[in-house]
C-alpha cells in the first residue's frame, strides 16, 4: 500500500488496531466494542479500503483500549482471520489473528426458548464452534444450531 | 475403554466404540440376568431417579435395572412434591441429590437440562429424556434390540416411519444406525419428512445410503426392520388430511403380507393406532421384547458409568 493511502487513517500512540476486517463489518465491530456516541477516546474507522490481496477490507483503530477476551471471541464470529495489533508508543507491541475458540462461553444467548440456559439456572451459555465458514455454532446444552444470521442478530 | 465416570447425555457424544461397548455389555448383563447372577454387582450403590415429568416406562425400567443389579433406588416421579415447586433451581436440586446417591437417572421437560445436571453433579448423569433434545437410553435399547433379534446391525435395511421431522427418537436412532453401517429408509408424510439438512449430514458423515418414501406400501417388501413412530394429529391443520395420512402409515395384517419373512417391527411405545392389535401376535412384532431389552441396556449403562465391569 502506498504511503498516501496509509494516511487515510491516523496512527495511534496507544491502543488497538483491528485490521483485515471483512469489508463492511466495521459498524458491527464498533457495536461489539460498545463504542457509541458516549465514547470519548479517538476511534478511526476505514471502510472498504484496498487490502494487499486486492480485495476490500475495513480497519478499526481505538485509542487507549485493549480488547477483553469476550470481545475478541465476539469479533471472531464476524471476522475470522482479522488481526489485532496492540500498539504502544506508535509501534506494534503484539499482533495476533482472530480465530473462533473451540467454545464460545457467555457471549451469546441460545435462540431456543426452551433451552435450559434461558431460564433461571446459574450457568453461562456455551456454544461449540461446529463450522467456521460459514460460522455455525451448536448449543452445548440443547443442541440447537445457530447460523450466521442468528449469530449476527445478537452482535 | 469403557464408560466409567461418564455422563450419558446424547447418543451423538458416544463414539462407535462406546456404542459397541455398551451393546456388548448389555448382552453380558442379559446373560447374568437370565442366570440369576446379576444381584451382587451393585450391592450398596444407590441410583436416584429424578423424574420431573411423568414417564412410566423409562422410570420403571431404570428402577428395575438397578434392582436387578442389587442396588437401591431413591427418587421421585413428578416435580409437584419436590422443592422445585418452591422455586429451587435444577442446579441446586442436583447438587443436593448428588450427596445422597452414586448415579442419577433424570428426565426433565427443559432442553439441555441433562447437560446442566452433569455440570453440577459429581455422580454420573444418565439422561432419561430432556424435552425434545435427547433420549439416549431409548436409542441404545433400540440398537440392542436390533442386534439381539437380527444378529447384526451393519448392512441391514432399516425403515423409520411416522413423524420423522419432530421425533427425537427417529433423529437419534438414524444417526446411530448410520454410524453403525445400516442402510436407511425414511418413510413419512411429506409434511413430516426428515429435514434435508439432517439427511445430507448423515450421507456426508457416514456415506450412508438413504431412500425416502411417502407411504409404507413402498417400503414394506424389502426392509429388514420397520421402526414405527406415532403421527400426531396436532401437526396437521386439517383433521381430514390427518386421517388420510394416518391411513398410509398404518401397519396391519394386509400390509404385512408383502413383508419379508423375518422382517421385524419395532415401536418405542406407547402406540395409539399406528399398529393394529392383530399384528401383535405375528412373528414380526417385537415391540414388547424391545421394552424388555431396556432392562439389560440400562443395567449395562448404570454399571458401566459406575465402573463395574462384567
């Protein structure tokens, strides 16, 4: 990518850069990170920018923010293979790929109204990742399958 | 090898080796039972049967199995007289009962409740049905029935008929049969067909041959096993449509004229009118034997999870 194009988003001194997001997913990423009009730190969003492979991608840069495990788990559901760069002093301190864990615990609700996790029992929901492309989850408790559409409804 | 300390929640969580182990252990249990030698195996052990909804057959056969093994049984057969009525969570009930017994057999109307119980109990949980989710001991006793009565499972042509779309029995049994190498025929009314996703998963995962038919007439002549399930009237908006469809899936003497000599009929029971009573006396009917096979199968499961080998 040429320096001109890189300047589309300003560098951050400290925080997180989420790169290689599938094009068009950045609004959902902001929602997952709870970034709304009350958010005070700097956030830069690039949508549909060219990626190395020739496709388009989104980038989200959030100043002064390190993602929690629950947030990266959620991200993995819409952006398998995105990269998370932790920035300190304008440099990448750590970099890792987002990939769905074997089990997603406590981040989604089971859409089966008769599932035991939707009652008063003291348990977190838990889904086994059955398939990553397209993303398919299976409730560990009631066995209900959740497809991409049902998953994204909740993000 | 073996199932010591395991929870039996769904048949999907059992490997082919697990199922083969359970079937072989059931056979040994039946032998001990027939020889009157099973009574010492679980002396001093306690099974809790927690039935949050009524089920005569499953509960009694669990209790009979434990008694046949020389163990004791505590439990309840409906939730109305328990602390659940006072608003206690299932997790708390399980953690309490866990202090009183060595193994728990449970039926509960909520889907996923067996897995939840397994998380809160140290004692192994055997799922006796959790809503529409799973009923693994039914499938295991069905498999054992086929193996005992036909001598094998692999290579047999097995038809499942009735309400295939909603029946947990039909889903669970066909999954295990496909895993064990049977050929499958699904015969059901168009509205109650096995879902396409499920059928294609079976084909993909096990390379199984599956035929689909919409009336019994078309399957009866070349199957080795006919597994009948009930078609429920409430699935049909029009009573007339229900009556018509029901007629196409009724097993009677006339239909059986076209069956193979050694074809056997199974049914998880209770039946309503999908098998005519006159069929009961024919050599094809095995549904009451099937109910008996629930005993050695449950004996094998209870002893197996408690780590008692035979």
